[in-house]
C-alpha cells in the first residue's frame, strides 16, 4: 500500500494483496493506523486512487464517477490516436 499526503489530504492506493495474509487483516489494520495517524496530524480529506471495488466500497461514503474531457488542437491526430488500442495512446499522450 501507499499513502501520500499533500496539504490536508491523504491519498491511498492499494498496490497488492497476499491471500495467505487474509486472515490477519494486514491491509485493514495498516489502513486504520494510517488514517488515525493522519487525522491526528490534521488531515481532513481521504482520497482513494485508481480503481474500484471492495476496498473503496468499504471506506468511501459515496461513489464518484471520473470522466475525461479532451481539448485538442489537432482533431485529425486525435482521431488517429483513439483508433489505437488503449495502451498505445496512453504511452503517446
């Protein structure tokens, strides 16, 4: 897991899961400890980064939908990029 902070916000990213540690609730306990420490230092906003599913449903109070808006200078080039598989234009952008 990663916890990053900026200003009054803490950003949480679940980076992996080891099934053999599931019964020990390692991620849950580490997350609770990080939240308590952050709140004690004045952090007032928690942001759950990329992805969805159970980790966010457990903690988040509302579901948020993120949309991307593209403002482009060269519409033809953009149309070409959008025809490429997702991984290719992410690397080019």
